[in-house]
């Protein structure tokens, strides 16, 4: 029995042939979709202010440290996705290296978190459209956003690459304007961000930012860079995927770091009043108003609304392919499997899976935003940790030998990333307000997935992890 058969079950040679996804993307097209899922502009305007509020100018060091950890994780993703460039993403990578149990737990964790993340992001559209139309309902704006994005996502993947590429250009232009305003009005030296990071204390006085606070903020910064691993989900639609997907992952991470860290640096160096920036409730908007005026702030806000819409398209594409893969593997029950694994005859897209993801995300828009964040908050840490273990096991048992990408300095990046993730989990455990409840929610999701596996999947012989070529067999 081969290594893959030992971890995934025997390949179902009698499985019926099924219409597959359209391998229409080149590496650049895949990169455009992946960067849209990461949505650097949304991170700069939504996540970066939270890191600044926590660590002050120490947020710069937090993002630098997170970039190093992110690069290590990109190496892990690149090696695993090169070996398994399939629509199941992390579910396939972990299932084929660590076994079907951990594969299914990963599937449930990723699917729940990704659907909720779509809702969280879509709820932000109303905030930025509010500069034109005040008092919009965030929930209904989110529903409309998801409906429109889902419609686009159900079309041909090549069209989606084109659409997301255009929108990505708009958000990158917004970041360039923000960066230009900062570096055109530098008020303090770059060295100050390294040698004397500051934050506001309870009396609104600038004080030194401690190493502990900077490291704690790194957990949030790491989340801001997340999304580069989405390249794996489009492996069945990317030409010469085994050679290209690993490169796309690494390039997506590098571009994301530049697109987020450089504007952050510009804002911190170019803000006219550091205490004013750190005290402002809307920090990036404060900077824009001070350096560019109200009209420019409105235009940039609209560009961020476009960036969020673009991210919703890209993440729905990702989630639909995960659900499609699970149906192809016969994870659920007959009619459900057949529906979500179906591919549209004209668009070659998993259209029913796209509809299901869109409907679930739209419903989630009416769940309390804090609950959405708690449930999805720390699942990323567990998924990353499982990937670090998977890359070790894959090297040891040879299950990833077919990949064309090998991380440099193996196993150092995977070890350092895993250690960093343990630290992030520890910091979350100490946070009774958000981190600890989020960890508990993640654990509960894993327990539910484990129960379903033991009671249903472990007893079935028809549930196997399939690739597109294996289905044709």
C-alpha cells in the first residue's frame, strides 16, 4: 500500500468520471485572486488601526516580526501546496499527510471560519459606503455585497481573475496615495520606530512600548498578512500547478508584506501629531484628513469599500472550492455530495457550492459581530500548527515527495513558525475577554468535527480524498 493510501484510504478506482474545474489560470491570474483574498488595503484600514491602538508606534516592529513568521508559514504552505495543488486546500494537505481524521477536522475548522470571515468582511462595506449614504444597515449592505460577489464568483475563473485584478489595482492605488502622503511629510526618523517605540498610557501621555506589548500585538499583525495560502485552492485551475503554486504562495506573502508594512511606516513617520494619531478613534482616517483633506478621505474610503467587495469575491471562490472538494470526496450524504461537487456546464465553476457558501455567509451577517469574531478568531492558529506538523510528516513518510517546491533551511522555518504559534496561543489563553473564549470556541468546533468523524465517516468505506486525476480513474 502506498503512503497516500495509508493516510487517505485507497483511491476509489471505480469512482465515476466527473467534469472538473477549468485549468484556465496562469500564475499571474492565480496571484491576483490570492492577493484579493488577502486584501492588503482592508488590512491597513481595518486591522492596522487595532494594532496601532495596542502597541502604538511599536506596531511597526509587530508587523516586522509577523512578516518573518509569515514568511516561515509561506514556506510551509508552498511545500505542501506544491505536493497537493488541489481544491481542498489545507484539508487536502493535512488529510494526505496526517490522516483522514485530522483532514476532516481541518475541513470543518476552515469552512466554519471562512464563511464567518466572509460575513465579517462584508459587514464592513456599509462603514465605508457611509461617507456617501449615512445610516446604512450593515447587515443588509453585507447581504447585498455577498449576493453580488457570489454571482461574480459563480462565473468562469478567468473572468474572476480579471475582475479581481481590476479591483486589486484600485485598492493598491489607494495604498500608494496613503504611502505618498506619509513619506511626503516625514516628521520623525525611521530609526525611532526601531529604537524608541511609543504608545499612549491611561493619561494620554506618550510612554515607551514594552517588548511584551509589541509581541502580543504580533498575533494580530500575523492575521493581517493571512491569505497567501489561498493559492492552494486554485491548484486545479492553475496551469502547471505543481511548479507554480508554491511560487505564487511566496510571492503573495512578499507583496502583502510590502503593501501593508510600507503604508504603516508612512503613516507612523508622516503623522503631524503622534499623540493625536494614537488617540484618534479612526486612525487612518485621522491621518488622511490631516494630510489629504476630507475629499481625498471620501475617495479613499470608497476605494476601501471596493477592496472589501473584492475580498468577498475572492474568499467566496476559495470557500466554494473547499466545499466542492468535500462533496467530491463524499464527505456528506448522497444528494448533498452530488450537488456541491457539481460543476457548471458553461462556466466550469462549482456553482452550487458557491451558492451554498453565499447563503450561509449572508445568514451569518445577522449574527452578533463579536460572536463571529470569537468563533473564527483563533482557528487560524490551530490550522497553521497542523500545517507545520504536516510538512514534517510529509517529508518523513514521503507523501510530499511529488512536489516541486522545497522550503529553504528545512526544518528551521517550520520549527520557528510552530514555536511562534504556541506563543500566540498562550497570549490568547491569557486574554479572558476575547482570546480564551475564542480558543474554547475553536476547541468545540474540533470536538463536533471529531464526533461526526467517529460516528459517521470512520465507518464508511466510500469516503476518500480524491484529486481530479484520481476521479477520472
